[in-house]
């Protein structure tokens, strides 16, 4: 049976995330999904005695399976659960110092995801070639739904926005000519954690042509407050565009429609979020300076460049091979580095290096 005090501490933490950290309800739900595993692991033992519990939390996670599954959690999910647990323990130790005075911080620092016996899956994303194949698909002119899906796929790739934003994007938030998207909750756009930003489109002519054609069509038939990825209505075999507002689960509908688009193009399905990954990978591979890198991070609406680096920067295996092979050709062309500067950089800790990268990026952006 779950320890009652543990449950109350978890509830207090979730209230803090909602009321003080001002996280959205769906974000708090994700924290609850992660942190409830702590409650099940500790059972009747109070969290203040967590270091004494066996098996340890990482070992416990490695031994359980998600409901309805026969395999353990994916490595990324395990990492998220453990990091959430670490954040929780740091919070309760700071918030309830008397109750948790015996919980060593060094034990909290040792929390690490369990070592996976399987290799991490390769970074999956929609490639530029796949995006171009979807854009080149010939679609009958009166098939408005599939033409909309094709344009939506192209916009997802060149913008990097999430499916929730695409499904709630009014026409007034889109300026294809100016290559800008107003991801503004004040206009009804659904963004992660309610963030507001004006983002920009990649200059990929083949994809932008598809976006522009749909943009012209939908503006000629609907008012400015209608959705860019608008619902369609089919009656007696004829499709028309609807000015109705999007439903609460519009992103689920987009995923379903993307399956049809991929099937029509003869491609293996990849979720709408994989377009965001493809956008990021394409942009980062073409970034030449830290200022470019920072611009990509800001366009993805990340508050910290390290978020971009941790999620989207890992290279595909074949690209690692190609870049390593080219290193020998680059050594002679590398400009000399001042000895004192090099020694200073090598003396920095990982945390200091991360901070230095952010400062350098911000300096270059000016």
C-alpha cells in the first residue's frame, strides 16, 4: 500500500508545478505519469528512507513493463522518469528540510537511468527526400482533404511546428510571403506550455510551392479566422472547406490523415512530430556558426540551446562515419588556437562549457 505521506508530498509537488511553475495541465499530467512510479516503488516506505529501499529505483524501472506491453520502457522514457524523480527529491529536500534532513544529496545525485541491454534506437525523422516525395505526389484537384494534408506536411517540415499548432493555426497567423508563422496563443494557436513566438520557414522551394498553392486556395474560400489546416466536409462525393473551429483532438486527426498521405506516396509512416525532427536536423546540419545554431534553437521555441542539442543534435550513424572520415583532411586546415585560451577551455567543467556556449551564441547573434 502506498505510503500516505509520500502521496501528499507528490501531490504538493504537482500543485507547485501547476501554481508556481505555471505548467499547463497536460505537462503536469506527464509529470504525474513519471512520478507515480516513485510511489509504486517506495510502497509503504517513506521517501525520507529512499536510499535504503531495494531494489534501487533504476533497477526497479528496468524490471517493469508499461501496461499492456511485454517489453520494458524505452530508454528515453526511462531517462525522463529518473530525471523527474531527481527533480522531485531535490524539491522535497529544499521544501521540507526537517523531514528530509537525513536524505543525502549525494544519493539524489547518483540517480541515473538504468543501463539498457539494447542499443539505443537510431534517431528517426522525416528526411528531406521523404518530404519532397510527399510534396511531389500528384493529387486530384477535387481531393481537397489530401491536398490539405500534403500542404500540411510541407508546412510541418519547413516550419518545425508541432501538430497541435498546425491544427489550430488561423489564416491570420500565416504569412507565407514573409516566411513567418505567428505561433501566438492569443490567436488561438495551441503551443507547448502556452509559449508565444514568431517563427520562420526554411527556404526549400519545392515545399514552399505546395504551401503557397494551398494558402492561396484556402484564403480565397474562407475568412481570416478560419483554420489554415481546415476541416473538410464531404457531401455526395464532393468536398468543401469548412470554417468550423478545430476539435480538441485535432492533432490526433492530423496523425490519422498523415497515415493516408504516406500510404498514397508509398512511404513508411512517420508521425507528424517526426517532421519537427526533420526540420531541426536539416537546419542544424546546415548551421555554420553558433549564431545559426542559436537561431535554430529559437525557431524551435526552445528556452535553452542545450535542449536543442540534447534532442536534435545526435547524428545518424552514417553521418558520424562520414564526418569522422573527413577529420583527417581537416586537421591541416584548422586555424591555430592560442595556447592559453585552449588551456583555459580544457579546464572548464561540463556545466561551465554549456554556459560558455550559450554566452558565445548570444554574443554572435547580436
